C-alpha cells in the first residue's frame, strides 16, 4: 500500500507546472504550519539571467544539499507541463561537492520564455524517506522578468509592400552564357573536322559508322556453327538425335545460302537430287549423301552410331564446307614476282 501511495505522489508531482504567476501554497496549510524534518534536504534555486526579452532563453537551476542515503527526484519536463515556457535542453545532474555523508547536487534546465510579465519561480523537488513522500520547496521565490518590444505607431508611418520593380535588360546578364556557348560550339566543330579527316585517311565517312555490319558469308556461318556443335559434346552425352539434327541443319543452311537451293524445306532425298545439278567434287557429294542417310536412321529409326561414325560424320561435314566454299584468289604483287 505504501508503494502505491508513493507512485501516486510521484505522478502528481511531475505533472504539476513549474512556473506560475504567484507561488501557490498547499491547500489548507501555510508555510509556517508545515512540519519539515530537521535533517530534510535543503533546496535552493537560481535563474540566470533574471531579466530577458520574450523568446529569449534562460537557465533555471535547482540545488539540493542532502544526506548520502536520502533520495530526491528533480522535476521532469521533457513531456511538457510548463505553460509559458519551452524546454530547450534538459541538463544532466551535476555533483557540486561531497563532504562525508553530505552531498550537494544541481539540476539545470535551459528554457525559453514566451509570455511577458513578472514570473515567480518556486524551486521544488520530491523527497522520499522510508514511507514518507513529500515535496520540498526552496525558502525564496525567484522572479523572472520577461519584456517585449514596444512599437511606437504614433511617430512612424507603416507603408504597404512595394510592387515588383522591372529593370531594364542588360547584355551583361547573358554575356557569360553566350561566351561559353560559342566556346562549346567551336570545340564541337573542331572535333567534327578532326574526325572527318581521320575517317577520310582510312577511306571512310560518317555514314559508314551507322551502316549495319555486312552479313557473314554462308561458309563462315557454317564453320562457326560446326565449331559450336563440336564444343557442346552432344553425342558423348547420349544425345545422338539432337547431334545429327543440328549437323544436318548446319549443312542445309549452308546449301541454301551458297547455291540458293531450298534445302531447309526439303527432305534428304530431295536435297540429294537437287545437288546433282551443282558442280561440286564427287567425294563431297558422296559424303553429303552419307551424312543425310545416317542422320535419317538416327532421327527416324532410332539408330545408335558408334563413336567413330559420329566423328566421321562431323569430319565429312567440315570437309564438305571447306572444299565447296568460294576460294579467294591471291593476286601477287608485281614487285613480289620480281
């Protein structure tokens, strides 16, 4: 029961305002009638400065001199509770001195005042001693003078806000922008002519930069795809059907691009028949027929060729492309002939 009463007193104490226009006395009890123990802590307070302008800050300090075993609680104003003041900084408790069992503490608050007049400040703390909970107050009531600005409206005339004034245009306002713009344009023109001369040196112009790259000839595409097929190692992983389908698709695309035969839509027999009218070496013609026949057996009859047959089919396809592609004739220079 004593703990509940103690907690209730603490709540009431911390919720009460710190400052008032007049120092209030406890209801029904005068200061001279209050019984304060002789060994109770001594409370003092200071206000620095004691005269400020409205909106200015001042330092309010509470000093307590007590026994080492006595407990006191300073007011907590972090959550408001002061009507005419604003808490700017809640300073930590300082230990001013310690002599034996006597301890002197100080708690300061940096506040700002927003109400003019003479404010009376009564420093106080909460004192707890065994089952006793009491509010200890200082002997002297502090005074704080808050003044405001006096406006003399009789000797000064209040004028309306002046309209916007339009000034004359001056070339100096944009001369800097014009100068830098001309410098940038000159640099860009110089870079353009330098790039043009460099391209002309190599027999090109600016339009060549934006032209798409020419398509690769059919034999280069076929040889590239054959290298890719060899690196995938399909038949080594048991994917014989995919291996032969890819191999014949490469040959079909090469035949269509090299001789204009619609090999992509033809069957194996139709390709063999169409290639009879193409002038290619006999061995390559026979190799093409053998590759297409072996591929049909794998794709439709589920044949499983040996490793040597798979390598032989790949080598035959490579030689077919290599022996039938256009040969670039090397023209020797006259100086080299001499």
